C-alpha cells in the first residue's frame, strides 16, 4: 500500500499529477495562491485520490492521450462544490454525490469555478479488461442514489472517512484490497452496461462470453477451448475477440479465479474451508499450482494472506 497526505502549490501539484497520475495541463482560476490538499492510497495498482483545491482548470490534451504510459479509466466523484467536464463532445455538470467515468485515452477537460473537493479513482484498463468501450460510456452524469450509485459512492465515502485510522497492519491491508476489488468491479459493471450496443455485435459477443466464463469459473474443465466450443467458434476466433481488450482469454480467466480465491481467503465466514477446498471452489484442482499463481499475482502466499486477514 502507498499512502500520502500533502498540500501542494500549483507548480508542485503539476509535477505530482504528471508523476503519479499522467500529464495534465493545469491552471489556476483564482487570483490568490493556488493550493490543493491531497490524500492518496494506492493498492493493487488502483489509486484513490481525495483532492480539495481552490478554483482551477485542467485539460488532458490529444498529445497527452497519445503519449500515455498506460491506458486508464477514472471514476470522478464530486464530494463538495461543483465541476464541469467536457469529453467526447458532451458537457457534464457534477454536484455533490454525482460521479462520472472518464477515458484517459481521449482528450478531456474539467473546470472548477469555486473551491471544491472530489474523489478520483484511477484504474488501468488492463485490470478491468476493456479496451474499446464506446465513447457513450464516458462523461455521463451518474446519480449516487440510483443503480450502482449507493454502493459505489458509499464505499468511496467509507474509505475516505476511515482514512485517518487505516494502518499498514495486515488486517487493514486485506480490507483495503477487498474494497478496491469491489470498486474495480463496479467500474467494470458500469462499462459493461454501457457496452450493450446492438450496432456492435462483436462487443455483445465478447460480453456474453465474459459472463459465461464468470458463471462457470468453478468448473475445472473450463478453459479457452471449452469456452470456444460452447459458443460455436474456433479457438482462434475467441482469442481474436479478447485481443481487442489487451488480454488473453486464459489470463483473464485466471485473474478472475484468483480474485475470487483472494476474497474467500479473507472472508471470516469461510475460515473453516481448507485452502484446497477454496481453490477447488474456483476451478483450480492443483494446490501447488494455485499457490504459485496466487503468490505471483499478489506477492504473498495464500496461507500468509489468510493469516493476515485474521
């Protein structure tokens, strides 16, 4: 876990954003000195920012987008004040409790005419498993009181409110990992819902296959070939569909299994289940192989992760 709390002036904030996020053009809209009070937690490659700043404008240009170190998606939630976002030919006004998704591979701008506070979650596209999400999915005002809104905003608010008491203890680390996993899944769900576009049958087919995989993760015989057979296509066609998302079928399937194993290992209600039983529950029959994959993905053995959660 990476954590920081700091106040920045304009010059240092520009540098911090460029280094820890990705480059943006930032300018103050206030005659007084600009400042931003910032908190950051980074867990499993996902960043949660809490930013309170004086009036300013920032822009991600086409050049910034082309030079991106890694394709990102962000969820921006307005906590106090208001802000205006422009992306994809759409202008969106956000007030407290509203949130939106932004595509960092495309230009966009945000403006805050008064002091404000916002939360920003940055997630690599490879982690979510999407690459060609339609522009209609982004820069849409999402109400924190509808659909997935209460879950998403409630979890973000809970993390921010508990921030002062979060430690680097193994138990706190495990809770953070689980919370960030839920946030990642919520963002993926928002994008999946937006991707249901009847004019893009290839994308619809990819989503259908993803759901099939998730519904059958517990089947140890599930592999790319059985998935292809179930959808009456060749293995080559299946790989071509997933290559558009920047991840192989096998890698995406493996990550989904490992994430669910990690959640089960951290669940007190499942503490009586053996490691082998949990691995089998998600379709991995070899304890040795499962332990090796888990350590490679999360940097700790399943046994140690479970101990850390108690």
